[in-house]
């Protein structure tokens, strides 16, 4: 029953799968879950070291590390799988899809050492969750049913059901099929990268304002000197008196355009 259901699930979800034999021979995600099923049964019977050893063998053969204490639901599909890590107290619901490089880790609890042993340290994924490649979900949090976590995202707080989470830190950009106009961070901690970009932009804006003032002063000085010495017919004969080189004067005359490349970048990034 388990074997047939797992094979049919992969055939349904992976367009690259052509046959059950191909899955049995060539799919490391299928192999890793098979090893885990044996290791988890031993773990539940308190046969801990053999369970860890079987889990380790599965990791060596597949590149997927699933702790025997983790609870894995039915019809879970680990696609490609290399580098996937699922921690001891993680709970993965039914019909979940996990791509390569995903970490379901303990977060800050892992740094507490032995005092956090036998406590819930890893995330719980609801039914139908899809976790993109390279994403990290850390800590004892709940990711609701039918959530989509984009590749490379880092999630540290609970995520409501039927949401789409992207970015570092993760932001909910869609919920219940509706776009969130002002994406809210699923982390309550500050976005340091966003703050740094905005601070740099404010600094650049202030510098540009000062440069424009200096240009106006130099231009007015140049006009005054030109009125005193009008014999130079080049139209810019006073740039030397204003302390400008011949290369600097044409640049002074060209004003910057209205479009700010930093604004364009921030708007394009949704910041």
C-alpha cells in the first residue's frame, strides 16, 4: 500500500517520471523516505542508535538527511533532494513537496545545546505545502496548509494558510489568492537589508542636492566672470576663471534626468 501510493504520487507530481521502475531505481527522494520509514519505526520503539545508523546510511546514499525522529506524512515528495535536511522534531504534513537544498531546522534552539533536548525545536508544515529549492524554515513554527515558500526564502515565524512567501526575510505577498498590497514580513524582526538600502538612498539624495547647489553657484559665478570678460567667443571662456577644467565644464552644463536609478531598482524589487 505504502509503496504503490508513493510511486503513484511521484508519477502524478513529477512530469519527468516515466515509470514506477524508473522511480524505484533513480529517485533519491523515494529512497530517502524508504530509509526514513524504517529508521522512524525503530526510533518510536526507543531503539535510537540503530535508527540513527539507518538514517545515516540513507544520507550517504541519497544526500538527504532526515532525522529518524521527524514525522513525515503520506504522499510527501522530495524532488531532486540533494542537501535537504529535516530535523528531529519536524512535522511534515501530507502531500508536501520539498525541493533540493531545503532546511527544516531548529534555528536559535539549536544553539541552546542540551537544554533544548526533547523539546519541539523544528517547524511544522501543513498539508499541501510546497517549499522551493534552497529555502530555510527555522524554529518551532507552523506553516499553514497550501503555503508556497519561494526558493531561497528564510522563514522564522508562523505563516497563515494559503499564502505565498518570498524573500529574506520571508514576506507574504499573496494570501487566499489575493495579492497583498503592502507585503507584511512574517518576521517581526527588522529587515536590515531594506534599512541599509533606504539609508544609502537618502544619503545619495542629500549629496545630489548639495551638488546641484554647487552647480548653481559655479554657474552664476561663471556668468558674472563672462560678463566681465566678454571677449572670449566660445561661450564658456570663463570656466578657467571659475576654477573648472575644460572637461568639468561640459559636465556642469548637463543636468541629471528625472528618473532616479535607485528609485527604479527599489520599485522593481517591490521595496
